C-alpha cells in the first residue's frame, strides 16, 4: 500500500475519536452538527494528504484534529453551549467553559494529546495553551463530582462489572 493510502487509513481510523471530540466540543449542538464538522474536517485533512503536507500518520491525525478545532471554533464559539438537563454536572460545566478552554481540556483529557501537540492543534503557543488548560481545570475542580452515599443505609452499587451466569 502506498504511503498516501496509509495516511488516508490513519485519518479514517481516527473518525470515531473525531466524532467523540466534536460532540464534546460543541456541547448542545447535536450529533448531526458534530458529524457535519467531522466530515468537513476529514475532507480538509484528505486534501492536505493529497497535497503531501502530512508526512506520517500522526501528522495526518493532528491535521484532522486541527481542521475540526478550527471549524468548530467558527461554528460553535459564538453560540452559547447548552447541555440537555438530563446530562451530568460535568457536561454542564464543560458547556459553561469558554470555547478555547473547553477545546484545550478536551484535547488533553479526552483525546490524550501532549501539551505540545494540543497547542499545535489549537493553533496557539504552548504557554497560552497551558494557561487555558489550567483555567478549565480550575473551573471544573469547583464541582463536587464524588458519588453521593446512599442516605438510607443501603449498599451502593459497586463500581465494577461482574459476570452473571
């Protein structure tokens, strides 16, 4: 298989992660809007592969995330993100974050990028990126995300899975 074909496969393999990132990034925009963003980002990344810009699979993946982040900035940054009332508190807290802080947090915490890679994706300096990330983490640290203990003395369900025969 050619190197270009391999790069296309890397971008295709990243599609589920791109969808997850887009849905989290555009809180409340809906899955259809997130899917449209992913499609446009994949098309942009594929065009760059055709122009021989990314040199390896990681660069192609970063290219797709960079395109998605830029497209979402245009589409979602001006809109007030609103999460469904049924969503957990952390989703509402994410929706309350400014777009740049939300993107920074999601690139590192959800997608697992290094600070340097995430800063390149967000098209900012590492220092500005880390400052945004710290503000986002500080905002989320105000939440009490510990599960509540049952008040009636009943045993709380364990946080593990078990096999039932």
